[in-house]
C-alpha cells in the first residue's frame, strides 16, 4: 500500500523514528542500521513495509534505508513462524550482509543466537531462503560494484522512479548503482534514471 515516505526527521531512537511529512508525524519501526543514519532535523527517505493486525486492526509502518534491507525483511516474512516483529529483531541484531552470509552458509548455530529464533526457525530460514539469498551474498546485498546508494540522494530517488515504472527493486538498484558510479556524484536523478533505463 505504501512504497516510501519522505520528510523531516523529528526523532530517531534505536529501532524507531518519527518522520514529519506535511505536518503529520509518522512513527516508523526500523532496524538499527537505518535509524543510526537518521539525524533529527534532516530530510530522510525511508522505504516502507505496511502491516495491519487482523485481530486488533493495528497498523504499523516498517522503514528501511536501503532496498537490500527491505528485501531481506520481506524474505524473512516468507518463513513460517516469523512475523514482522521477529524479522525486525533479527535485522537489528545483524546488518543485512552478515545475515545473508549466515543464511547462505547454512549457519544454523549463528542464526539461533538471534532473539526469537529457535532451532526449528533457524533450520526453516536456511531451508527456505538459502537458495534465494545465495546470489545476494555474492554482491547484491553488499555493494561491490559502483557507488553505494545513500538514503535521500539522487540515486535513491532514481531507484524509486524505476520501481514506480514497474522494474524489480533488485534490478533497479543494481542499474542505478552502476549508473551513478559512471556519472559521478553531481549527476541528477533524471540523468541517472535515463542511463539506468539502458541497463534494466
């Protein structure tokens, strides 16, 4: 329902931030890797995942500074027994590259150390996600080629533009990263999008 949120950071505590968008404050739950980059008073863009509790009707927004984080969060939700709260706890305990490494290497022992992840859940994560995340461990999660994409940047806006055009998030970010690296730091969003469209 919601793709992203852009506004002024009102507060940023470990795991939760409040973003002012047009005079309305949104409480967004986010991994530490995201909230640590948010500075009160600055502008920020967060990619969103929206949930509604079927029993209580409570709505929650989960925010991520990069598509890699959101993609991994969504992947964890595909595992039986893992809900948004547990997935967020795991992403708070380990950054995305480290978590991908554990899953790709079938490190059940390492996964069991995370709060909310027992032996059975750890085994299910490996069984259900290992093949899916293995390519990410080879460079899709950890940016090894091109310029890393920072939140609230021309490159980040270019990724959102490609996603809005219907391109897959992973391919959009890869194309933008390569394009931004070629064009340089002063490239506009429009220039990045034009070049990225040649790569997706």
